[in-house]
C-alpha cells in the first residue's frame, strides 16, 4: 500500500472517530435533556447493574438475556465483556464475606468471562429483578430468566442490584464515568415512559 493511500485511510479513520465522538457527545446532551423532562414529570430514573454470569455466557444465553432487558424497556447505558479479577469479585460480594458460601461465589464469578451492563429506567431495580426471577431457579416464575433457563442456585445465570443505593455502588465498581452514557434518548422512549 502506498504511503499516500495509507495517509488518506488514516485521515478517514480519524474523521470517523471524530464523528463518532461528536455523535456520542450529542447523544449524551440530548439524553440529559430527556432525563430532565422525566424528572419534571415525577418519574425518577434508577440505575442497576446486571451481570450475565459465567454459566449464562458459557451456555450462549448472553444475547437472550440482553434482549429481555431491552424488551422490558430498560436502556443499556454501559456494557462490556470482561474477566472479573479476585479483588473486584471480593468487593462485589463483600456483603456475603462472613457466609460459608462466600469463597464459592468468588471462585464462580472469576471462573470465566461475564457481561456486565448498567441499565437505566423508571423502577429499574424492581423491573430488572422481576425479569431475572427469584434467586432459587426452582422458585422463579416461568417467563423469568431463571425460571426459563436455571436449575440450581449456584448457577443462576444473572445478577441484578437489589436496591437503588447498591445499583449506583455496583455500577461504579464495574464502570468508570467515561464508560456510561446515562439518560440517552431513544426514539422509542415516548412509547415506554410517560
């Protein structure tokens, strides 16, 4: 490839990157305006962390799990595939540190890659937890992720934050601020949120 052609291609890539960044910036500004309108209507957005756990990733259920949250109306504001290290796993499960199952929780979550997502929406915590289903798959409602795909408590496919406070804390443990675009506006939002 000639030097001139290579330089031209690099210029195009740089221009595309600049456009993508500008588009992302504008989407975040528009989303901020949308979020303010929702607050004025009295609808408070909640943020929750979802972890598609190693068993779900290994079984090829990641796409189906993501689809269910999007179909529910929750917005993805951050998502990545990652290998959780021991320090992050122990911080995430710190509330269970004194329980006998703590070591197995940590070993399980670091055993294979996971997909982590930060989701946003009105009543996001309750909506996400209902979509996931009860912790024990045998007690999870049919139609929930665990009710449809889970059999054992130790392989229950997904994690969802259990409170607004934990949603913020957990999202901050897995994402830095630059990785999140909160409140971005989707055209479909007017059909999901009042």
